[in-house]
C-alpha cells in the first residue's frame, strides 16, 4: 500500500503513480476542470487524453516551470505532447 505522501500522485483512473512515471504536468485550468470536474487530482497523460477524447497538444500546456523539459524529468509520452 502506498504511503500517504505518494497517494496524491496516483492517477484518478488507472492508479499509476504519475510521479514515478514522470508524468507530472500542468494543463490549462479550463481543460482540466472540463475533464476532471475539479482542480484536484492527477491523471496520467493517457487517461487525460481518454477523458477529453483527443491527444494533448502543446497549446494545452501553459508556460510554467513544471512543463519545461529542460528543468524536469518527464516521460517520452509527456515530452512528445509538449
């Protein structure tokens, strides 16, 4: 069972630890809320794309530090969407 500190990283849909798979990112708030219904929670890239019915694109990601591949390790899948 994951520790309380790791629970916040779990994907709401599949349960994968998004921190461990390096899919910690920030998308535009309106997009996130339309998919999740809240500003809370985490989704892996695949499950967010399933919820919105399309592949994420660079315009979905605001220019914030967490989305900078030069500053943070990220999965190839996430990097390809940025």
